[in-house]
């Protein structure tokens, strides 16, 4: 366990936002972290995101897992930012439920080289990005990626940064780094790190 407030402060000095991944945390643990001043949280299940966004509206709820079409409404209505876009059908389904606002979105890219991992193949990114930009209430603000458990995390994060630099517009956000590899992600230019285990 690390001290969340200290880590949040240290990261902020480097212009990195700490996102607390609360997918396995119970409500009391979430409440305790809110008491330390934490406001950014991430969930991997749409219903849990909805429930917690309703319960703690003072916080910003980020979506980081796969979204089934029938759960798209929870993301469109309740997610502050959606980090896990990698198919256009789901994008359209979510977009339909965004009302009176723009939903910031990150495209998830498979940078680990493991075929079973979620996310877009890097070779498809430019084409996908062009299509995703046309889906109006969504606003593509960056890329999200995960390094493999084994292997060189820095290299994977460099790959995500190169993916971002290959796009025709300059996107500001790079969501990368988890409990086991966040220092490398910060080193490679992360603007958001998603930490679960070391916070809860
Ligand atoms: C679970 C999860 C995290 C947090 O992982 P920890 O190892 O607990 O820090 C970050 N990002 C995604 C996409 C996750 O699913």
C-alpha cells in the first residue's frame, strides 16, 4: 500500500493524473480514498461504474474495460472519460446515449503484442481514428495501452507514444501504467496512470 495523497501529489508535479482503479475495491475502501482527496476513479464493469457514479457524483468515473452493446447506456450517461474504445459499433452505441455534453474518449491500442489482449492492432490505428473522429458527441483525446506482465514495459509504452505521434492531430492524453509498471510509464510520457492493487 502506498499513501495515495503523496503519490497523487508527486504525480501531479509531473503533470500525471492518478486514476484509482476501484474495480476490486469495496465501497468502504472507495470512501476512504475519497477522504484522502482522490477524485478520479476507474471501473471495468459498466454497471458498477453507473452505481458508483450515482453514489459519488463528486468524483470522476473513468471506464477502462470492454463494453457490451447493451451496457453502452451506462457509459454514455455516466462515464467521465472512456479509455477502452476499440470498435466502432460500440462507439456508435455509446454515442447515442451521450446527451448535452461531449464524452472524452481514448482509443485502446494493443501494445503488448499478445494477440488475446484487447485493443486495436497498431497498424489499424490511423484508419480507425479517422472513423472514430466522425462520431460526434465523442471526442478522441488520447490513447490507452497495457504492457504485458512479462517483458519490457518501457518498450510497450514507447510504442503507444509512437502510435500517438503517428496520428494527424496531436492528442494530449496517454493513459498507461498500472501498479507493476507505472514508473516506466511516467518516464515514457504517461499523462494518466491507472493504479489498483497498490492503492487498495
Ligand atoms: C485492473 C486494471 C488496472 C489496474 O491494475 P493494477 O495492477 O491493480 O494496478 C489498470 N488498467 C486496466 C485496464 C485494468 O483492467
